[in-house]
C-alpha cells in the first residue's frame, strides 16, 4: 500500500508495515536534542519521577543556545545544572560554551542527522533537520523527559502536504524567500499538524543549507515536520561529516496527500514578512523604503556560512547607514570560526556590524539586540509575533540575509537586487 | 471506563475569560525573556502579559479561557501551558489549537477542547458548563449550547491519569520537586 515518506519513516520506527494518517503510534527515537531553555524544566520532571538515566547517551545531543554565554545568575544556574546532569548520565555529545551552537544548525553540521531517522528536539524548529529526509519534530519539556527516559514517544501520524518547487531561483532571491512565500499563501495555520513534503526540480539546485532554511519554518505554517528526499547533494554533505550507513526514504508514487501546491520559484522576488505574522510576506517592492533601526542576521533559519557569505558580498567595502545597528550572529561556533578564516568577520567589522558569538539571541527576545518600543528591526529570523524580539510595540520584519545586508547599508528596507555585485 | 480524577471530571463549570483574536501565540502567552524560569507560579504571574498585563490577577481557580483560531501558535515552550494552568484555569476552549500547545496541555492533564462557535457567542464573565461525555458546552448565562467532537480515547487516557508522566511513570518519587 502506498505511503508518503513520513508514513514510511513512522511505520519503520513503530514496528509496522504500514501506517495511515490519524493513527496513534509509539515511535522509537534515533536522536533527542536538548538546549538550555527547555531542558531545565525537563530536569525538574526527571528528578520528580526519579529518572536518573537516559535511554541511550549516544543518541542525545545537548547544546546550550538560547541564553549563552550565561546571561544572568538564573541562566548560569540552569547551565550548571545541565552540566551536572550530562556528567551523571554519561552524555558525551555536550557542546559546552566555546563549542556550542544553535541546536538546529549544530546537530546537522556535526553529522548527527541521516535520512530516515526520527528526531525530536525540545524546540519547535526541529523540522529543519527534515532537509535530510528525516522526520524531525519539536516537543515540550514533558515529551522531552519521556523521550530521554524511554527513547520512544507517541505520535499521531500526520497527513502530508506536497509542495512542488519548479524552476531555478532568480538572482537576489533565496531559500528564505521561498518559504516566506509559501507561508504567505497557506497561512500560519495552513499546515497545522501536517508534514510539509517538498519535491520538484528546484530541489536539486538547492544546497543543504538552503534546504534547511526552507524546512526550518514549517512550524510557522503550523506544520508538524518538513521533509525533502535525500539526493546526491545530501550524500556529499553527509559524506564529509559521518560514516554511518543510511537508507534513503522516498514517497511512493501512489501516496496520498491532503493538499498539493505548485510553486514557480523562477517568478519569485525577495519577500519581507511584515508585523505581526510570519504569513505577512509581501514582495519587496511593497515595503521598500521603510525606515529601520536594527538589522539582525542570525538564527537557526539563516546564519550558516552561505548566509554569511551573501551578507559579506553585499557589505564588503561599504558601511552601515548612520544610526543603523547591524548585529550578525553566526549560528554555531564552527561557523563563526569559518567566517573568521574566510575574512568575513573583518568585512562585517569594517562595515560597522557587531558580531556576536553563536546564540539564538534576539530572535526570541533573549539578549544580543532586544528592541525597544516603536523600534523596527529587519531580521533573518523566523517569527515576528508581537513582543517576539522585545518590546510589544516594536516591529519585526522577516527577510533573507541578502535583503537584511542591503537594508543595513541604506537604513531602510532595500531590495538586494539593487545592491548585489553583478553575477560573475 | 478510566477512573475519574481531579483533572478528568465529566462536568467542568467556570467563569469565562474571552480573547477572540486568532493566532494568540506563545510569545504573547509567555514571552521569551521568561524562558529561564523553572517555577510555574513565577511563570503564571506573566501569563498572557503581552496581550493583557492584568490577566493573571483576574483569574480565579476554576475559570475557563475562551479563545479563537490557532490558540498557542508558535514555540514548543511548555512554559506557556504551565503559566496558564498555574493561574488556576480549569480549561481552555478554542475554535482551534496549534498542535504543540495542544499536545503540551494534554501532557499536563490540562483540559483543552476545540469547539467552533464558543468564541463568537461568549462574553467575559459568562458561566460556561463543559459536559465531556455529552460533548457539549453550555453558556448558562446566555442559554447557548455548542457541540464538540469527543476527545479521543487516547487523549482521555492521558487526561484521566493527570498527564503523560503519571501515565508513563506512575506516582512521582519526589513530588516536592
């Protein structure tokens, strides 16, 4: 019987030959990801129920990212607690400060993700890892406690939506623009409890980083997960990072979808999502010229090395506009170091940017660029709900790193195609 | 029949607090700056702060929150559920829920019901009566009744146990933690 990728992966992980949407199953987990914001309450719960172990320390990755380096005494205490727990349970994959990174960027780059896995993280942007053809989803601290203790959690098998991406990305248009466009069409509840599956000829032209950007924002459409089938690009990325065998999972030709969407990527333009919903994506012409106070290039959506290179290309030899605060936050320590090696940090500094160590930072209003009343920030992050980045009366606009860099130079929302060096 | 516990009474009656705007999200229910907290009563002080700073002061134990579409959109932060539950709310009725929030609520034995129409016909202060076995929500103040599809057996099992952890692990070893 025909199944989607999601159904196949969940069937395989629950000892079944076949599952269909709506069924409740208990799935064996291949990987559990923890960070500093949702793990402390999980530790309280594990202690409450007398659970002193984790199901398999080799399948747990812990990387603090939200409030790091320690923002205050409370977060310092939380991290000390996580350190004690990691030691007590024998978890080896602990990326302490100096090796840390935003979990959804670090976990794939360290080679932990393979096609066909089931992954949970204590964070809603886990679908990022679906770029590798995995079923990856975000859970709260209670589910995280059960996942850590038992290595299994219950799922209701989601319906799948299929997104056909056709045509190449035009110059100045990037993966971020694709996902902002999709969410603008289907809405923030357009994929509620569904798996967003991607196919089409555009995929082969996208790097793994670009695919992660698209999969990352599944939750902004309400999606349970996002999946792209593994191909040669995936294989090359994995080959550099790990040796473990894997099996590529593809949807059957007769698989059933709850909805099918066709997107002509070649017709897209840069998109900016205006306050206060990630679904408020508009073509850049509609919002260009809006004055900004801050530009933030960071987050698990868009702060990998390719994003930083695009930003550097635009910023090189230029300076940010007077009064503009440009914050650049590479997603992991590894990426930060690579940016340093490639001369990108020097370009950023010369342009007048502030470059931080890796953290989720201002994306969720934590630190490193929290905004004041009536301030406007254009960011490469994933949410612009009221109060997301700080004051409830601040305004956050979501866009690609190219749009962000271009806007930092002019001080207003700017079409990156106006400032990008001509293609060589 | 699963045993009826405190969190699984067949009839739940309470005073309504109504917020009908769609997509009330986790940044509004419990802002990110409070994510380092681990004490639920501290979180409760900040519940719904972005939308209604006085919210936690207004809630009396047993009250019911009524919301519109896609309540709880956004983050997986369970802090949003704990903050609301700790204010004393007995249940949340929404036109629809975002799914991680819904799942987190069930995992905490917190009654969440999707029921179309309630947000449109309820005013703040109305007395509501939820009948879980009949699948009805009656507005006792306005004499309006809405029906909702029954909660699945699986969800009822988790709620009856008081949440996922009691169901999976039984009684807490260190309840005072």
